[in-house]
């Protein structure tokens, strides 16, 4: 099977390519970049990408697909469908399922379900501790042999420095990155939103920025002690960004990600008690958002991740302090990232770096995140000018818990190619393609 993507503009930061070229795919692998005007090989299907950006497939380092155990919220198949609709060719699935992904059996189950769905690549993340309980380390080596790409107890922070030190030393021996949900629960216990002016106004218990920052600083210190690679999940505070910046300056193997809702919304969004604004870490104040935007611009923040966290409508219909944390994000993240481009915070190359190049590097996905010959043929095709409105009722996810329903966006992923297969084409582009075919037949 051969596919030629023609007339697009290639952005591949890993190879320093930023130019108009054609991309040839053969049998699920990259077969080469061709100069425009090169004769089309025989037996090749052609995708016309005129006016579009062609990027290495986007990789989401942080999503919750809920299967096994909570299939009423999401399944691996529906999550993968939402992923490709949002432009993500690869999703890294967090381990807080039921049972927790703390064994090779659960790891293999997730991989098998993803293969049956045959949409996005789904790479399991194994738990750091058994049951994500923060007590006994999981069998990381066995899980890596089964297919995990990193370890995390996300949803729960690793409680003590002693456990985290042993986890980092153990993971380093297997070449696994440790991903930490940084939160000191002795400071944040009972909190349901950011501690600040609006938590006082609304009468809701707050989670101080310090709860996140204490653990980020701890993990940076342990990275120096152990020499392990630590990835800070969903940073949301100024102090967290500053701690990561200092760790990078010191040459430590510390990386971090940010989720779009944390740079897009402030804690004032909670003012209507909409549980779709309840997440952990919580929406913060403008000062923290400014720090996140600065970190995205100057390179401190390495990746954009969705933190896709689907919940059933009945759960989110509870009172604010009783509802679960989290929102969906796979279908809105790229559109929200384009806001940064249009505002001049980052350029298109930096956006591709944040969504593809760096995520591949952080989790050691060597054959992804670039267009080198023989790499996996995962491609995200973008239209920076496409105007659209997100309608949660048409989401591919099983859940609808989003604060972005009805939001107007400019810029989207319009086609997603996984392993050389076109697995998603934006409905607007389907209509355009069909019209072109009809015109060609009539002519």
C-alpha cells in the first residue's frame, strides 16, 4: 500500500525541515520526502494537502481511557476514535484503571483492545506502585516487556520522597521515564478548586499552588540524586514552571507538560459552580497562567498533553464538591493550541515540537515524532485557518464533560494518518474531496 501526500508544507523539527515537499508512504513506513513536481509513482493513492501543514503524528503523553473497569465512561475504542478526530495518532494511556495497570496481563489487554480498534496507537503507561497505592513498587521490568512506555501513579501523587527515590532508581534501570502527578495531599486535602480569591467568594475549599510546587521541587532534587528521567504531569503553577526551568539549567533529566485548559481558563471560570471546570490540578489565577504561557514560549514546558479524563454525565451532575475531577480533551486540545499560534505566543514549528517531536523523545518512541525514512507513517495534517465550533454532542468520546462546548476555534487537525492508513478526515474536507472528484469526473 502506497500513499503520496502532495502539495503540503512539511514541518519536521526533529530534522530541521520546514519546506514545501511531498511525503511518500509505503507499507506503513515513511519512504521519503520528495521535491514537488516529482512524478507520481505507479499504484499510489494521492492525498492533496494544498494549503495544509503536514506534521509527524501528534503524541498525547497523558490520557485516561478508563478501560478496563469504567467502560461506561470510555473504552479504548471510543477514546482512540476521539484521539484521531482530534489529530492525535498516538495516545499514552494512564494506569488508573480497574484493575490498575500494574501487571503485564493488564498491559497486554490494553494493547490488544487498541489493536482491535485499529485507530490510534495506544501505548500503556504502567503504575509506579501496586494499585497506585504508593506503598510497594510495581514490576516495571515485566510490564516493559509487555509494552509499557513509562510509569506513573497519575491521579494520585507518589506520597513520600523515599518511595519516589526507589521508584526512580528502579525505573532508570529499565530506561523508563517516571511521570508524577505532583500534589502534596497534606496541603490540598479536601480542596476542590484553586485556593485564592474565588475559592473564598464561592465558599469552596481551595488547593494552594504550594501543594503542587512542593512535590515538583522534591522530584527535581531526586532527579539530581538518582540520575533518573522525571516528567512532571500537567504543570499549573508559576513555582512549578520555575522549578523545572532551574532543573533544566542544572542539566537534570526533568521534563514537563501542560494541558490546554490550564492556560486557557482561570479559577474565575468556576464562578457558576459548573463541574466541568473542576479538575486536578485546578484552574489557577492569571499570574499562574502567564507563567505557563511564558514556559510554552521559552522552551521550559516540553509538551502539550490533553489529560483527557472522561466522566459520565450523572457523575458530573453532582454538587461541585462531590463531582469527580477532570474533563475530556482529545478533540479540543489542538484547536486550543492553535490559539497560541494565532496570538503569537509560539509558531507552528514550536507547536509541532510540543505535540510530536518532544513527546516522542520524552517517552523514547524512537520511530515516531519525525519523518525519517523507515519511521512509522503517522501523520497529522493541519489547517491553521479552519474555523469551527466544538459541539460536545457530536464528540467521538462516550463522555461529554467539557467546558469548551460551543467554543469557536481557528485551526484544526483535518486528517489523521496512522501506520499509513487514513483513519480520520474532517467532514468539511470529505465534502471538498467529494466535490473535487465529481468535478474531475464531469471534466
